[in-house]
C-alpha cells in the first residue's frame, strides 16, 4: 500500500494516504494488533501482536484499471518469500484456490459472502497469497526486469509477467469498507433531476453495491422495475436493447398524457465493453439511455467512463443534426454547440479521463485526493455545492452574459445606424456627423461603466436562493435566443432613427442661435443616442441599486464637461478645428437643442417601457414571476409590520 504513518513520541497516531480504502484497512489492522510502523528503504516494519517484525519488499506489481489488482512480493526475516495480492472479486475469484490450507471451502462460498456485503452497500476487496521458492522468484524476477527494460512492448511484457505469477493464489480473506455518502447527496440529486438534468452514475463498484448506493441517494426509485443488462453474448444484448428501446418508446408515448413514469437503467462493465465495441449497438444503447431518467453503470474502468461521455456527446450531436431539414443541417451543428452539454463530476484519479472528456468538469476535493480537482474546470468541497453552482451561479452568469452580449451589439449597431441614416442625406459621401475623438469615447468611456456594473452585480432575482428553491426554471431562460437577439437589434435601428431624424428635421436658422450646422445636428443626435443607450441598461436591469443608478447618471452627464474640455484642449494645444469652435456653447445655450434631446430620449425610452410593460403583464417568463413573488412578499411583510406598529396597545390590567 501507499499509506504513511503519522508519528508522535515514537507512537503511531494515524495514517495518511491517497486511497481512503487503504487508510481504513490499515487503521483497522492497527486496532486488531497489526501495527504498520514505517516503510524505510523497501523495509516494512510491522508490530504483529506486540512482536516487532520486518519485511523486505522485493517487487511491487502496481494497480491499473485493466488489471484491477495490486500485488507485492516480500521476504520475511526467515528468508521466506511470499506474494500478496489484493483486487476486485471479478479478477481474484478465478485466480484463487479454495479448500485445504485456506479459509474458504469453495468459490461459491466466497462469492456469496461478497454478494451479501455488496447488497449492504459495502465496497469489497479480495485478498490472496502464495509462497514462492527462491529459485522460482529469481527466474520470474529476471524476466520481470527484462520486461521493464523493453522499449517497444514494455506494458504488454510486464502485464504478461505479472499475470504469470498472480495465479494459484490461496484465499486469505475479504475486506468490506463502507463508502458513506456525503451530507445532502440524496436531496441534491433530487433537485438536479427536478431541474431536468439527466443523471448518469458511473462507478467501479460491484453491481449490488452500486444499486444500494443508488437507492440510498434516491437515484433509484423502484429496484424491482430496473432495466438491467448483464449479457456476454452480443446477439442477445442487441435483441434486448432493441426490445427495451421499442417498449420504452411506446410507454413514453402512452404516458405522455398521464403522470410520467421514471425509467432507470443498470449495466455492468463487461456488457458495456460489448456495447462500445459495436457502432450500431452503441447508437441503440445511447438512444435507450437518453430516454431513461437515470442510468447506473457499474464495474466501469476509467477509460470506459470517458468513452460513455464521448458516446452521449456524439449521440446528442447527431440527433440534433438529423432533426433539421435538408439544407439546414449546419444549423443543428451550431445549435448543438449551445444546447447539449455534458457535465462530469468526480473525486478521484480514476475520474480524471471522464472529467476531461466532458464539456464541463467538476472536481470534488476529498479523501480521494486532489487529482480530480486539479484537472477540472470547477472545484468544490462537497457534492451538495453542485446545486448552487448550476442553479444559482450558472443561471446568474447566463443572465448577465446574455444581456451583456445583446447590449454590446445593441449600442454599437445603434451608433452605426445613426451614421448610416446620415449617409442618405449626405449623398453617400462618407462624411461623419460626429468627430472621431468623440466617437472613440462612445465605447471606451461613456457606455462602458454601466454595462460593466450590470455584468458584475445584477441578478435575475433579488434573493439568489430563490433560484435554488425553484429548480424547474433551470434552462428555461429566453434571455438570449434568436428572436430576442434580433428584436434588440431592430430596436437599435429604431432608436438610431429617432435620435437622428428628430434633430435633423428640427434644424432651423435663427441668426447666431442657428442649429442647422453639421456638427450641431450631429452633437444633438449623439447626446440623445447616448442618453437612450445609457438608460437601456436601467431598462434591462432587475436589481437596481443606488450605486448602479449613480454610475448610469454619471456616464451620461460626464459628456457635457467633456465637450467643453475638448474645445479648450484644442485651443490650449494650438490645434483648433474651425468647424468645432463654438459648437458646444451654441448647442447648450439653445432651448430647442435641449427640447430635441428630451423628446428623442422620451420617445425611445417610452417605446421601451411600453414593450417591457406589455411583456410583464401579458407574457412574463418564469424569472419575472419569481421576482414579482419576492416583491409581493416584501410588501406583505411591510404592511404587516405597519399594521402591528399602528395597532392600539391594550392598557395594562388594573391592580386590585
């Protein structure tokens, strides 16, 4: 094992190791009187019932997902050589001898014990051992070293050598370790399933253990109605999957109008290897798994975990493409980039391939080590935090990013459309109605801060825990769809038209107060559009704070001193533009200019508020309804408190 003792005053006070199962077993042996003291220079010191012993480690046959076992060759103080092996029962049972000089009479007896432990949800390991003569070990060790030095086929040669010596083992015993669930795991899985997330549990445990864990975490509702596949024949497996697929499709159609029935699938590692080896069988299995509410895969190796993720990603992608009509197949490929996502979560090194293969990988920091956490996109300390990561942070981030994207397109298309309209009246000369410096400040200064504050601080609801308490609204947001995106861009063209044509058609000549110049009309249009674009952030915001309003107001009013500083800087640096001189003073001194600005802003914002009011009243989305419910609760509490404070106090009882 790879466990290290923790020493204090030359006494072992505990153990640390990458595998919690090994730590548990070594701790248990310590309580039984077999104390592992230290491992120094391949010498293991062990106290066996008070007697100090030491063993020399001659060879270590490492564990791998394909071998599913680990062995060591040790030599005791009497020069006796032993091979000690531990591993999964599927590989240990056929390699072990039973009967005389062992603790079990038959393979069936051992298999029954493992089955009983597995039905209790315990994780089992089987131990075997045999004694080797010195010559036998010497010959094998020579071949093993040659295999380790083989450059071309090193893995295969070493595997053959290890398989050669790990045979005819004498049965020693079985360990059963309880793999306790973290707190709130059943509740978290139930919330995720209510959110419409398909849950697949892929584990290396025995089937009975995996089913009991599935029942404990409320993943399996009725063990008697499970769809179970344990087949060694590909033909029978294909018939079974196709039969279950046809019957499940019929049941789904028949119960569509009634209460839905949960369908749960269980498959083991050997059967899964047959599925993954045949392409048509893989597609049928993926179709069956997609129709099931949950899938439990047991006895799966790390490579099989990754292959399952790849299988379902390809299936959903092909399904999306095939659903589109001819000529629009490419839209299915684009839709698959945003609609179908696979999230993998694990806590051990054997989960790393699955985590890296998924679209989103989440690692849990725990007793299994930090391998999963170091190779993931997100790291959490408990499984229950996945609910908050998806339902709260996921939906909030999606809401902010969706509105940020729409607003960024909106404000840039609005300013571009305003110049486009001017080209119709300037003979398509390419002349701009706003100077280049002012135009550069549009994105970098004037409209940058409000949307930045929005993207960092705004939230769809005031209390974010509301999102976790209502999982059914997950993935129902319409913040960024094709319709909402183009609706925002059409609004950009409308706002640009309002802010341009009102000042353009209102231009007049009146001596020194004339507002018919190119830069004057352009300045009025620019200020009006800047006000509309800035107030649009307030319109899309749902959580308005004093700080947010202050930055919105600041972003608009900072324009006015900017224009004065712009003209003053040109004169100070002696690079004046004759066409710009006096435009600011002339524009801001005209009441007509201010009236044009206010009318343009009022008309654009009025249209926006009308559209938003109609949506809130007649076709609100789920998040809007939750927001209204929050506001209603706050108002009800405020009314209740005011009534309690205003109610007349009863006079104290008179003393007799």
